[in-house]
C-alpha cells in the first residue's frame, strides 16, 4: 500500500532532542544521535541580532499629510499583539489605530484585557470589527474542509485550519480600514516561526518574512471563499494585496525587527498593562477559543499540533525553550469548548470522537 506523504500519524514517531520536530512530518528525518535534519544543518542555535527598533521605523512609510495615524496595528488581544501595541505606542511614540477582529470566539477575558490595555496606553484609538455570522461560518467551514495534498490543504497544514481562515478575514477588514483612514502601514505581530514556512515537502524553504508569507497565503483563499459566499467577491476581485500595491500600503511584522522573548512579553503585558491570561483558551492561544478546535482537528488528521512546526523554529533559534514548546504543543484541549465551537459552526463531526460534556 502506498503511504500518504502528508500523513504525520505514527505510533513510533521520534522527536528531535534539540527542537520538537518529529520524523513523521514530511521531509524530516532524525539521525542516530537524535537530532533532526533541520537542526543538523543549522550551525548556530541563535537567530542572530534582529535589526532593531530604528530599522523598524525606517521600514515604515511616512505618514501622509492628511493621515491621522502612523500605522494600523492588527491587535488580537493576545499576549504578542498586546506587547506589539505597547511597543508601538509607549516605546516608539507612534500614533496608532488598533483593529481587533472579533471572530465570535474571543474569550471574555480577552475583551477585559483589551479594555485594560487601552486604558493603560491612553492614546491608542481602537476599532473592533465583527464580521457577519454568515461570513464567519463560510470562512471557517471552508478552512476546516481543505484536504491534505491540495494547495490550500497544504497551507492549512502549515498554518492550522482555524488560523488560515482567520487570516483571510483579518486581511479583508484590515486592508479596507487602512484604505478608509489613509494609513500606509499595517503592523502585524506574527511570531518569528509563523507565516514564513513555504513548503510542506521541505521545511527548509521559507518566505523572507512574515509579510511575504501573509501575501502568498491570502489571495488564493479569498478566491476560494468568493465561490462560496458572494460577500467575499469584492475582496477576491480587487484583492487587498493588489490594493496594498496600488496604494503603496506596507505590511510590516514587528517581530522581524525587535527581539522576541516569551518570558519578557508575559512580564511586560502583565506588569505594565494588567493583562491576564485567559483560562478558557488552549495552551497555544491567549485570546481565542476557536483555536482549541483547530488543535484538535490537526491532531486527529496529522498526529501533531499545528504549532509544532512554528515553535520548533523558535526553539532552534533560541527564542523559546524546548521544554516550554513541548508543554505548549502537548497540552490537552478542553473537550467541552471544542464540542461547543464545533456545534456553533455546524461542524459537529469534527468533535464526534470527544466525550460528551454531560
């Protein structure tokens, strides 16, 4: 019987003793010394010194004469985007408009965190966007339906089925808002290991930056969504990425420029902004309950968490300890939350293997 090159399920999978990749992932091998092929090719364990805050400021387009803001910050309310907002507003003194996409599955604690953060920062304007329930259902039902071995299915394997769909909604509404407000810079808080993986077959291939990965990901997804829901057609035809080029908008990932340390981020957002980690989200999300369904589905289909590949990158580059990464990707999800989210989206079969909450 031919083996499925995209399958990662294996009872005998070996895990690299330096990062957290396992040899059931396509293209990953582990040698007799317990080191995976990616770690073996890496000559240094550190990422190197990022360009820094001055380089980030130079990467921004100048604010237009009539524009009220230096940048639009894609602010989810999670720890990484909260720290990003802190850096933009408090440290760099930029005039910031923050946009939060409410995908209908934000934790109640996330809403409290957003309120507390904005009160502490004082000078950040904020817009929260909630797409129609119909659009949300279309986006997530479509995302969870992508099959492995297809172009969009391979993207979902690398990014996670839930996050993949969310990126499309963020691109739509973020691009539209930036154009309405005359903002030329959209700043995102993707961590170094996110959005940059280019190929399922070869994890060594990466986009140059998270912004390049973001651009390469969204257009085909919007086209697919437009075939299922007319509300997506305008975005698919003009495309936020095409408009980015026409209006010279810049998509700038903060963590491509400034040092990323989970410990420092947690300490800053908790001490300076009163941020509290939600108790009703999974170990890899600090804002969204939908992510629990995404993790469950990924484990069922591929045998791994969707965060194994990006966190393995961060471990290899000294941004996260191996122990913390293993703890994050191995933690259980809350079955009650998974089943509730699946039911709300009409995707009950995705959680049928979980015990009833009765």
